[in-house]
């Protein structure tokens, strides 16, 4: 089952820096095990362009859709047996402590 994991900042990160996981080790391990299919850090939210069409008119806005302290800073595409495995993978990601991770399964049939 495929999950898209949004990697987000958080206004209230964990303050315990002991045993903080290393992102490079996390990526290497999950790539080697075939659980991480793709992933990337994103440019800052200020580089975003929001696109909408209303009444046939194209509306472009520089910046993210919403002004918020939490922003999406990256993503990972995961291949997991089920949600429990996706949660276990996310639990070990460094941003689980410094930010937040949102797991979302793909809808419909998966290839």
C-alpha cells in the first residue's frame, strides 16, 4: 500500500535532543528496505505559487495557500504493508520529533 508522507514543521517541536535520529541514516535504511520509493525536501513556502480558477478566471497567488506556522517542507512516498508499518516508519523519521508527519494513503487502485 502506498502512502504519501507530508513532512511538516511544527510550532511546538520536541525539546529532548538526546538520541536525535539522523535523516541520512533514515533515508538510507528505508531506501535499502524498499519502503521509501521517493522523497525530497521542498523549497521554502515563500517560493510557492497557489493556483485557483474561479468563474473561468485564473487566480495566482505568490506564497502558500494559507498563512500558518506549520508548513510542508518535504515529502516521502512510502510502500508499506499497512498503516501500522507506515506509522512505524514515520515514528523513526527525525521530523517526528522536530515537526510533524502526515500519512495519507493513495485513493483507489494502486500500481
